[in-house]
C-alpha cells in the first residue's frame, strides 16, 4: 500500500479512537477561545518611514491647537444660517452643552467651542465696550480682551436688532478684517461662500473634546457618549437642518450598521448555504456533519487565538470566511469520493469504500492544505504585526481544517452511517455531478478540451492579459468616506420591522462636510518639517515660494476669501507683527526687497516673536538650547482629496521649499503617512503572493514527481489560479474597486481556494489517466468537479449576500470574494482540462506511473 492508502486504512480501522482523540484535542485547543479579545479593533499599521519619524518629531517639538483633543463638527444648514435667530440658536445650543455635566466634563479647557455665532457675538460685545465705535478700528480696539461668557454672548445678540446683527456679520466677514480676533471666520463657512454676502447656506461649529486619557486609537467611552448626546441636543435646540459629525459617532454608527447588516444577511446566507448543500448532498445527516466540521474548525481557530493572545481585528475577520470556504470544500470532496467508491463497487463494505475514497482524496486535500497554509504563513515575515497575525491565524486554521475533515469527518461519517444502517436507513446516495444536469454541465470542460483546447487557452490568456493590463491602472488610494455605512435602499422598507435597518446619513454627511468645508482634523492637514540652517536669509523666501506652490495644487483647500488654510512661521510673524510694534518694525527693516517676507536678521526676528508671543512662536518655530532647529508649516487639505494625490503634490511643494538651499524639507502628516503605510501593505501582500506561488509550484512539482514521475505538472495545475487572479483584477478595475490592503487580503482568499480547486482537478486527472486524456477528464470533471461545483456555489452564495450589507467594506468583501471563487471554479473546470490535454500531448505522459501508484 502507498502512504495514502495506509493513512486511510488507519483512520477507518481505528475510527472510534480517532473520534475520541480529535474531540479531546478540540476541547483543549478550543478552551482558549474564551480568552480572545472579542472587541473589534482597527488593525494598527505603524510605519517606520522617514515621514512617520518626522511627524513624531513635529508633535514632540511643536505645540498644536488640536493636541490631545478630538473635534466634533456641528453643521447647520438652511436658507440663511447667518440670521439673528440661527446664530442665537447655536449659542443656546452651546449653553445647553455646557449645562450638561456629562458632556461638559469631556470638553477641553481652552476654547472648547468655536463657531461663527461666537465670533459675531464677541465682536458685538467688544464694539460696545469700545464705546460703540464703528468700522474696523472699533472692532480692533478690544480684540485682545478675554472671550466673553456664553451668557454674555447670548444677551448681546438678544439685545440687537436684525439689522445690527447683519451689520456685525458683514464687518466680521470683511476680507482682511481682524474683527474676528484669532479665529478665521472663513474656516467656519462653506468654501463657496460669496464674499460680502450676509447670508450663507451652511456653517460649522467646532466642539473640542479632551482625549488626554485615551489609550491607543480608541476614544474614551465618556467622549463617545458625549458625542451621541450632542446629537440629541442638536436636534432639540437647533430648529434648522443640522447634524453632528465626530469620530465617536462614526464608530458607533458603523458598528451598529455592521450588526444590522449581519442580522439581515445571516439568515439569507444560511438558507442559501443549506439549500445548495442540501441539493449537493441530498442527505440531512451529511449536511449536519459538514456544518459540524465548520464549527469545529472555527473553534480551533478561536482557541489558538486565545492561547496566542491574538485579539480580533478588522483584517482577521476575513480568516473565518476563508476557513468556511475551505471546510465546505474539504467536506464535499471526502463525502463525494466515499459515495463514488460505494457506487463503483456496491459489494464493498462502508469501511472499504471509505478507505478507497479517502485514499483518493487525502493527497489532494493535504497538498491544498500545505500550499495554502505555507502561502498565508509567508505573511509572518511582514514587519507589520497585524499582517503577521493574519498569516499565522490563517495557516493554523487551514491546518485545523485538514485535521477535522481529513481525519475526524471520515471517522464520524463511518460511525454515523453504521448507526443509521442498524436502524434501517439506507445510506446509498450517488455523488453529485456523476449524472443529471450537473454532470452534463460539468462535462463541457472535457468536451472543449477534446475539440478546441488551444482556443480555450488562447481566450483565457487574452482575458488574463487584459486583466493584467487593467491592474496597472487600478486605483490604490483610500477614500475614508467609502468605509462609512450608506442609507438602506428603498426595498428594505418593506421588510418586517425586526429586520428593517436604521437610517444612516453618515456617508452623505461626511461627503457634504468634505466638499463644502475646510477640516479641523489631523487627517485633513499636511505638515512640512523644515530642518537645517533655518536662520539663513533665504529660508522664509523659500517658504513663501512653497506657499505659492500650494495654491497650484488640487489638494490644498481654498477658503471662501481665496486664502489657503496655512499655519507657518510667516503667518506667525505676520500675526505677531500686527499687534506688536517692535516686531513690525524689525520685519519692515529686514524686508530688503519689499515683498513682505524678511530676508535678513531672521534670528533676531525669531527672538522678538518668542518674546512677544511664546505660545504662537512654539507652534511653528522650534528652538532648543538657544538655537533654532526647525520650522513647521501646516496646510489644510480638501476633504475630497485622495491620499495618493496629497502625497505626490506635497512632496513637490517640499522640493520647491528646499530649492538650492541646504534646508531639508519633509512633507508629512496623517494623509501622507496613511498613503505610505497603504503602499507598504500592498507591497507586502504582493510579495506574499509571489512567495506563495513559488512555494506552491515547488511543492506541487515535488509531489507529482514523487507520485507519478512527471515534471512540469505543478506549473500547469497552478496556471489557472494565476489566470483567475488576472481576471479578478480586470473585474475590479471595471467595477471601480481600488486595490488596497483590504482587497488584497480578500484576493488572497481567492488564491487559497483557487489552489485547492486546481489541485483537486490535477490530482484526480493523473489518478484517472490511463492513456485516454479525454476519458480521464470526463471522469475527473464529473467526479471531483461535482464537489467543486457544490463548494463554489455554496461559498459564492454565502459571500454574495454580503453585497446586501449597509457597510461598503462588507459589500466589497462579498463582491470580490464571490467573483474570486467563481473565477477559480471556472478556471479549474473549463481552462485546466484544456491545459492538461495539451500537456499530455507534449509531455508524452502515458499514465503508467499513475497505474503503479
């Protein structure tokens, strides 16, 4: 007997012992599942790039307005949100916020809320205090005084007429006016606001919450609860259309939408899976055995995660889907080969039939397990911990699938069938695909391989070449709004109340904010760290040139007054000079060419700025040990700009700033770091794919040589998997789905299952071949192909229903996975038969080795 037959003989002869040992091991390993951190967390991807290092230096050496704080945006929309009534409503809303102990406790101490209503009311109060002087001078007279209380601001606006409020609004929004004090009023208005108008269709109020107690990337629960309370207060206090947008609200509603999506689609997916398995098995006990095996595999996976201390992350959510697909496939192959053996030899006992069937399939299952497990394990060399965990957990789960379905399931099947036979139930069932419509459908691959194999191969190659060419143009950027839940489609309104999802405006709200307003989030700012001889005369001139270049970019946001949202040394010097005569005189004396930018005596100017306003200076000018080390320039970005465009444009601006000087300028910031991490992730996964294919080719070549003394068959078997991946990339391009770390991981599932399908077809073909390739192919595609058809239909249907989800990431997961599995199946049953037929012609393989094996 060969090793496969000895293995099968052991399992069938000691079935009770195998069951007992496997169940004990499952209990031991599965007991670790209780230790798994089930709180879903965002996978943490840290970058060791220069940009990340410089960003850390920026946060360490410069003080910024948003340190240890998260910003919530309260957006008010209407025909005229600059009216007295509208401004008063938002002031009263702010008063309600401060009166709410739970919300107030989360606010930062300095300027916790900033809105146009505060700017207008404060300006009016200062005008009144200055003796009711009119014009900019009266407004400026009190510009440096402390901010009045909310109650004083409310009282002031209440005492004013509509015309007086309108006049104050006009004064505040006069270009170049300093009436607003330190707040740029245009940052609170839509970017399409018309200068000089006293009406606007929208404005934003910023609420800053203290996050100094936050651990990791998660907001403190009290901050999240306060944001949800802000939503309630907004709906109660603001009569105009309004919404509240913040990170806590995004997390809460995204989690809720995910839960509601699974509540809706899980019953549908389960019914589809049970329906397809029922058609394939036509036996309730075999369906139950298969589902039990899936549960046990997931228990092994969860138990390993618990013992290894690995928590649940977004990336690891993909692993159970991979294991479910492989488990269903393994179960179908074991059961169908057992049924084939029973039909081929009706006089054989169940033990003999199982021994023959298991011996015929265990090599293919083992090879698929090894290749896919090693392929995923290649991710363990990634420098990113989350990718390492993904690879390790996947490999362990795949190995568990082999133990459960290559060892436990055959033993359970034998014992269960024996019990059922003793009580009089027939266990004689034909294998799916051996006859009927399924058999005729599956026979198409062999028919084409007989008549036109070269045409099939040529068509497959052309489609793959087109897919590969399209892959070079696939978008790789990330749009954060594309991860937010959408509102449910209209047809869901007809569902029973218990299944109807909530209304979600999160995505449309985010798009409105990104399109119409400058953002106050770290994700919406690019940072420049300027290092080197920052006191050289040409330094500020280079920064001014960079600022001019920013105007020509598509990603830098332009406010309604035509200005950029820039904070840098030049802006700091200008603002301090506006209120400090000494600094103003020094700047005038140091500007030798009259362009408004100092070009000499920069050390003295920096010293004067630090002496006049240390807080402002520390935000953009860094000195240490009495020497000036670096400068910081920050620019607001359009919310609609993608990270790839931001990175390229900001790097070009950094090059402009460096010029011919000895300065080193690094473009950094959250969007740029995210883009670089994304590129690194994709590169890591692509390298993992290449390693996977290399390992699989080498392993299959060795297996086929040892078993059948043939070379080159491993590459032939793997070729359809490569072709299917090219088809997948072409489909992603046509569907407008970007190739990101998310979709790359999903594509890895397609590779894992595709390799499994191809190995089963290749191994069965060589086993069946006795000199007639077409006869062997017919037997292969109607035997093994039946199990593949049932497996592909089950997993495709189960994952396909994810496209009904409200969360775009789940929709993409369902679509890409379903397409990947569908293409893997088609490549295995349509293209691989033609490849095998051509391989036999050119290799001269006669099947003698298969007969002896």
